[in-house]
């Protein structure tokens, strides 16, 4: 029986050429799997056109999976609960979609009796790491093919091959950028922005085109750390994310421009837009300020960068990530309430928050007469708090010399 390979198929030039290339160079049958994680299909394409292109390229089978809900609930929500920002900035957009795709590649490999999976990544990026490490975690028996890492073809070669193989695809010889997109945002690389000094041209942005002018407030509701409503209207996480992308994006908020450390050791200039993700993380972490007890809050803040790093590094399916998930899930029990975000052109910030389980106690915090704080407790507390330092200072400490001391 001919060996079967399940290819992560995007409908673009590289993965289209990869279908036929795998058939010719590896002598395999290709099952193309296109996973909808909320990306736009590009040009005039729809998912049916993408499926047909895979078949035209020679795939024995082409499957389109709508994984948007799964992406939202099983990947974006955990990232939100972890307030995940790699290197303090990047909300993990591409890092989150690869494990979703891996899940489906493995499932389809089982369904179609395939012994390998394949992806169209080159050797320089993080996505190859995420595909392959993810696959090894879920299905260590599957082989992995990475044609674009070995074929040595330029973009022009690929265009010529696509024409020769009569793959129906419209491409331009000078592709300006490398784009990766999903519900959680959009990554734009290459072209003129490879020079970290160059300002990203306005046309790289699609999710954050500033069209709205009137300031507006948006109230996001959370239950146990998951977004459940906008302006009092109950919504699924997927709906909240889509809604926030549209509204926040229309104010031109949500752009990032950074130099980041890839897992493979390369520093790269990255341009992102993630209006919904950045606004939601802002709202969620603000609600944690209100509802998390201090020690839990501080410890969680220490673990969040580690969670983001693991996911960035392709370790979504790994024991430390699982253990951190358990900690984060437990921490979210009381992260319930609402956050008011204000939007103005180019800006988004929190202007209010409330919770039925808020730890903010007006009576304790107020400076007015209704104060319930026991002032007499403070002096003794502070004296004991400073006792160790006072002892150290009297025996060993460097005292500030008094005026007139020699
Ligand atoms: N540097 C980002 C990451 O590693 C974005 C990757 C974008 N992927 C792409 N194929 N263009 O998550």
C-alpha cells in the first residue's frame, strides 16, 4: 500500500506545491488538511476553493476543519487566563494555532491511515518546532516531512512549478510580506520590515485600520476568567473575540512592533496586530487585580511568562505546561465580574471594574468617616515588621553619620 501523508494545507503557494512535491519526491499519497482557525482565506478564495486547489494539486483527499470554536475555547481562553505575552509583549498568536492544527493533523492521520504528517515551514522559524514537537507529543509514531526545509526552491521556482503542474493559484512574483493570521491576531514578517529601523507601512495592517472616531466604552464580562459577555449581551468566547477584534480594531488599537527571540536562535523583527487579544488581556488582568488575593496574584504573575515561553517554544503538549495549566485554572475560580474599557482613536484603557467577589473593601480602603480599618493595629504591625531591620541596624547596619561626627 502506498504510504500516506497528512499535510497541513493553507491553500497558499508553498503548501500547494508541497502536495505535488511530496508525491513526486517521497512517493506518497497526500491528504491535505486545511484548518480554519479564524484566518481570512485571502483574495477571492473560500474554503471550498482551497479544498479544490488541494485536489487539483494532486491530493487524494482534502479536508477542511472548522476549528474556530476549539481555537477560541481551548487555546485563546487559556492564553487569556495566563495573560500570555511572550517577552512581555507578543500575545502568542501563531504559537496558539499550531497545536490546534497538530491535533487535527494527528486525528486525520489516524482516520486516513497515514503514517506521517507534513508542514510547509522553512527551517528558520518557530512554527516548524511547534508542528514537530507537538506531533511527537501526541503521536510519537508518526513521521514528519518538511518539504520546504529541503527542497531549495525560491518563490519564483514555486510559481513556475505551480504553473507547470497546473495548480490553480493566483500569485504575484513579488510577495510583499509573510502573513500568519488567526482569531487571536495577525503576524506580519519579511519585506521592508526586515530592517528593524523601517516603520511598518500602513498597508501591512488589516485588523487595526482606524475608522472609528467617537469615543466609546465597552464592558466585558468574565466568569472564572473566561469572557462571557460584551455590554451585557451573553456571548461565547469565539463571539467575544470576534466582536472585540472588530470594535477595538476599528480604533486602530492593537499594534505591536518588536524584535523577538525565536527558539531557533534568530532575532527577528516582528509586526503584529491583535486588537481583541490585547484588549481582552488588559481587561482580564485588571479584573485579577480586583479579585485575586495578593500572594496568589504575585505567584501567578511570576509563572505567566514561563507559560508564554513554553507555548512559544512549541511545548503546548508538555508536562510543565500541563502543571501550570492546573495552577492557572485553580487561580481563575473567582475571576468573575466586569471591566469597562474606553476606546478612543489609537487608545484602549480600563476605566472601571466590578465583581460580586471583589476583594476591594470600601470600608477598609476609604479615607472618609465610614472607615472600618482598625488604626490601632497599624503601629504594632509596623513595629514588628521592621523589628529585624531595626536589630540589624543597631548591631551591624551602616548608619548615616550625624552632623559633626568625625
Ligand atoms: N514570530 C511569530 C511566532 O513565532 C510569528 C510567526 C508567524 N508565522 C509565519 N509563518 N509567518 O509566533
